[in-house]
C-alpha cells in the first residue's frame, strides 16, 4: 500500500461528514453500479 493521503487525525474529522455508501443492488450484486466505472 502507498503512503496515506490523509493522516488519521484529519480523517476522523472528515469521515462523519461523508455520505454513507448506497446499498448494493439485489440483482447482479457482484457488479458495480455504472456510475462507479
């Protein structure tokens, strides 16, 4: 793994502000949504 981009202290401040990930689809669960490609 490469060097961390954000240190742990900053990440603890930023993480609560990020939106939660969308739930995975039931059909084709293994395939990523098209918007992530």
